[in-house]
């Protein structure tokens, strides 16, 4: 980044940017993010989607979960003033269903990401810090999960759980179980690099115990790559949830999910494209928003790209 | 190294300069450290002994790979084991062998009783925390102070190591300080808990010459104030002269000369020390070619037979190739691991 070198040279300090207090990796990264259009755009979109997910009734006067709002006689009607996105096979309002469907996507995305990052991050920290048999054990277990192809593995897990028990919880479980090894690997690598730094040795020489060294000296210096993967995972998991629901093993009716809506409308696509196109559009925008966030965070935190 | 290490009789050694019969504050006794590597066993330290009393400064001199830092890290207990291993030796602090203590007991000693200053303060300070936080952490963790009190102590310490405008700079990050200031912060952290022994591992190597003098002066002053014992590890003879009381010169993982600092400068008793002294640039020799010790430092994986220094030694005789020289006592306070220390003292080269 262009401004990261300014602090090193006193001559440049007279420039207007001297107002920027030169500081840690985190405040540098935050400075970059605030000035990144990609981040601001992605963050605005993501925020909007989170608000939609939290308060769908603010955006739609129709309660999509109430079957009495559907009218079979309107089935597959096109776009009209009362139904902006048309109506689906059962005559339900596509707009309100798209709005209410955001919740599943956002919840699955956030919960699966948190679960993966916490489990993978914690185990990666242990594996990298303690090394030896702890590392061997955790890394081998991670590799077993890593070897399973993700959509296939998730399909299998969800098939075992069964349709009757399928829902947000099982989708989150299926995605997290297969994704944590990636976070573990990244965390482990970062911890191993950090562990050999002089300041860790210095902390030991000044009497810091192992837990303190791990939490205070290694974790803050090793967590950046995990944060990047975490942000990127948000988009990936949202897309994966839609894929699983589309395949019929994820979210089940009467719950609303964009993937499920796409699946329901696909047979009548030529006749009534709106009920398929609008959830697909929202899905794309959501994934795009989180991928943009992830990209911007990576740019800000990855020292190799600076 | 295939030949056995010589049995160094520690009673011959002028180990303690303190009153006879009393245990020195810190005594390293016949310490051996080896590293398991893919290429084989590296014997980094082969029977090092030295002793230190309160208020004393011992300079450990030697080139890279001579084992001086490894000895210090063994004292601190911060060697990674494995690959490191301590097959033999004792490190006694106030009479207790540190090597026999549990890891948690050693953690208690680190920082509080024996502390260490590292060579490169930028990499030895945690980049994500402010210096104030890092100094204050010492008080929070070990003294149980609250955040505010710990910060007040941190500012006090920064003043004590002469960081200008300490109050304003307490919330700055390590990379915002100059090299000398960073080293002062490192020193502040290491003396925070009033340790009895301070090990400074090349504290001035990463600094420029004017700053080096200031840092050495600061260390000497702090030592006078608190009567700390100090081990100063360096490869720079110039740094040593003013600060140290005694010198231990290391070569190939072994002490080759032990002496009070002024004796060494006046009249070295080991050819390696002599070579080191002669290779210091001097104003009165302007225009002449600078002396250099010929050859390369020994390969620790494949040590020369006999005396490790023999391939580079101008005093070499046949028995240097075969016999490892023991540490000969020259006087009550001096010793030299050279078969021909008399000739070296007399300056007779062959």
C-alpha cells in the first residue's frame, strides 16, 4: 500500500497524511480498509443483508411464513405492482419469500464460519504451539476430513441425518465438519512461524508461562490469516448452503431458503422465470458482498501483498 | 569431535573471585549442550564453567558459533529441547541446580531473578502491543498490579532507562522507536522485576557506534544502582573494556581463556585472544594492514582434533593436533586452555 512507507521516512512526515498515527498492523489494516472502495461497498451490502435477515418485516409487509398469504390462483403470475418479483408455483409472493430467505443464508454463513474458525483456530493453535504428538494427532485427523470432497461429504452427512431432521443446524454441522481442517492448517502454519520469533523467546526469557505466551504473544501475531479465511468462508458457506438446499438435502419446506426456491421453480423456468431469477440474484449479490469483504480484508492484512 | 573432552578439574579453576568457601551467585559448571540435527550431533558447548558474584560483570567473548549464546540460553532455560540436550553439567543459582528444577519453577526464576536482554530489540518486542503494555505486563503478571498502577510503573521505568517524554511515548508501538530507544525498552522490561542476574546477549550489536556507548553506559549504571550481576555476551572487544570485570573467551564451545579484564588487554594468554586483540583497528596503526586471524571458525559438526584452534594458531606444535589442552591455571584469577600459554604470554611465536 502506498502509505505504509510514509511513516519510515521523516521527510514525508510534513505531508498532510502525518495526521494518520502510524501504528500497529491492525490500525494500519483498518486504515487501508476505510479507504478501500471494495471494502466499503462490500460492507454496505453485507450490512444491508444482515439487517434484512434480522428484520425481514421492515422490508416486506407480507409474512412469507403465513400460508394464507399465498393464493394458488396467482401461481406463476408475472411481475405486477403488488408482487414485484412475481409469484411462485403455489402463488406465494416471491419478493417476501426472497426477503425472508435471507435469514437462513446469513445464519448458516455466520454460524458455520464461526464454528469453523473457532474449532480450527483453537486446534491449530494447540497443534502449532505444542508440536510433537499433539501436532501429529491433530494434523492427521484434520487430513482425514480434508480428504473428503466437500459437497459430496456434506451430501453424505445430510443424507445420514435424514430429511426429517434436516434444517439450519444440520447444514451448519455438515459444512463445519468438513471445513475446519483448512482453518487448522492455516492457523498451525502461522503459529509455527510466529513461535520462532524473537519476541516469543524474549517473553519466555522474561518469565511468561506457556498459556500467556500462546494467548498474548502468539495468537495476536498469528491470527491475521485466519481472519482472512474467515471472511472469505462467509461467502463460500452461503453458496454451499444454497447448493445443498437446491439438491434437496439442506433446508426443507416450509422453511425458506434461496437454494430451495431455485429448486422449486426450475421446472417451470421458461414459463415463469421470476421466482427463480430473483432468489438467484440475491444469492449472487450476497456471495459477492462477502467475497468482496474477504478480498479487501486479505489485501489489508496480508503482508505479502503490501 | 571424536576425541573425549578433557576432564576439567573445576577446583583448579579461578571460578569464584568471591571469598573462599562461599557459593557464587551464579555458577556454570562443566556445562555441555548438544543439538541433534539431520547432519549429526552438534556439540555447541563442551564443558563450560564460569562463576559470577553480585555486582560483577562477566564478559563472554567469542565469534559466532562459539557457544556463548547457547550457554546463556541454557542458563535461562529457553533452549528448545529437543533438538537441544544438556547431557552433563550444572547451572547453580544461589546454590540450586537450575537444570534439576521443574519447568514451572524455572518460569518463576526467569524474569524475576535472571533476566535477559536480546540482541535485536525490534524483533524481541511484540509488534502488536504498545511498549507501555509490554512493560506493564511484567508488573501485572508477576506482581499482580492493576492496569493503572502497572502503567505508572512502566512510565517510571522508561524514565529510568532515559527514554525522553516517556509519558507521551508509553502508548507507542515498538516500530515507532529508534534502535537505541527500543533497546532501552528491552532493558526496561528485563530489569522491571529487579533481577539478580542480567544476561545481555550482544545488546549493542544491532546499534550504531554512538548509541552502543550510551547503552553500555546505561547497563553499567543500572548495575551499579541495583548491584546486579551481569553476563555480557559480545564479540566486540571494544565494548567490553570499560564495563566488564572479567572476561571468558570462548572458542569452539569451550572457554579458552579466563581472566580479569585488564590482564587480557595487557597480555593475553591464549593465541586466539591475542589474535582478537590484534585485529582491533587502532589509530596508531593507520595505513598498515589490519591483522586478521587466518582460517575459518570451526565446523561444529566436524571439530578439529586436539585443540579446536590449532588449524589457525601461529603457536601450533604437534601435540596441539592430538591433545586437547586442559584449562591451565596461570594465577589465582587467570587460566588459559593452551599448551603453550607461557610462550603466548611472552609473545614468542614459532
